[in-house]
C-alpha cells in the first residue's frame, strides 16, 4: 500500500475493566460521536474490544487514558 491510499481495516484495542464499569465505558464512548464502538468479548472477565478507524487511534488512546482516571481499566496487548 502506498502512502496515499486509505487503510481499509479498522483498528482494535482490547481493555480489561471491572465488570461494574462495562456500562459506564459504553456510555462514555457513545458520548464521543463516531469515535469508536465497544464490543464485549468476555462478559465474565469484563474484556472489551474497542474498534475504530485507523486515523482515530490517537484520539481513542487519549479517551482511554482519560477514562482510566474514572474507571479501573488496563489495555491488553493481544
């Protein structure tokens, strides 16, 4: 792929958080219009997948850092 072509695949970030914080994560990320969407990968272990456009990674990581001030979450390296 040359530098001028757009990337066609979404990027992903996996998070582990407290089960009680899953709904709040969804609420907060939905407040950021079209930033990303959340899929719960494992509801018992409270693992969430955040999918987003390749160009939005910086904003998503900033969101995760900010949300980490309120929610107990960790980024999983998968």
